C-alpha cells in the first residue's frame, strides 16, 4: 500500500507538467515544512480542480491579491508518490481552508464473482489518500496556474477541437487534407 498524507500547513501547492506538449506528464506538488511530495495526475484533473476551486472561491471572501503565492514552479526532482484517481473538495469554515482530498488510482481487479457484492471491494481495499488544507490565496493562485498550464498545450483543431500536432488526422475531414 502507498503512503497517505495530511498536509495541514502548506508552503507550496502547485501543478506542473514535464515534457513537450502532446506528451507532457502532469503533477500536483505540495511542500510542507521540509517535505516535498508529488503526485501524478491527468491534465483534465488539473483543469477540473482549477475550475472547481474558482467556483468555490466565488462564494467566499476575496483572497488578498497581495498575499497570492508567486513562486509556483515544480521543485525538482519530480518523483510521484502515486497516481491520483479521484478528487473531492470541501470548505472548512472554522479553519477558513479549502480541503482537497485526493485518492490513489487503484487498478481494477476485474469483474466480481457471481453473487459477490462489487461494493465489498471498495471497502476492503487500502487506498492511499492525500488531504491538502489550502488557504484561499493558495486556491486562487492555483486557479490562475491551471489556466496557464492548460493554455500552454497544443492548440485545438478549428474543425474538430482535438489537439493539433504533426500526427493530427482530423476525423471531421475523414483524413483528407489538413485544416
């Protein structure tokens, strides 16, 4: 089983990508005291987290723009503890923190045996988790960073919306010519 984490005092909460557009690997990374921990994730997860944080922040008092973190680069070396499968978020009003919970991606063990309850596997599996307690300022900085990361990728095809690149074969043109 992988390690679980609970980051209550966070110095850095960031995301980044390693590699060239089209073959980038995305990471969430946190620094708390002297520990730096990275988690591999999907580009869509970074985008969804940025969108969800932006929506949550609309309902809260505005973050202090002078207190937004500005150094959001990944700390090298970037070595993932585990791959993020699912994420959820809540707001802790008492502590004034956005609380993000990430769960490790666990490979599917296949179809349950006949007569076996498929939910039993979920209760029995030891799934690693990471809990991040973010300030509103850290959340707002992440929103801006996520938008920047996603816009740095390959531009979308104007016809089909799929990412452009040397291997792009637009399905809407049935492979005839390039837009």
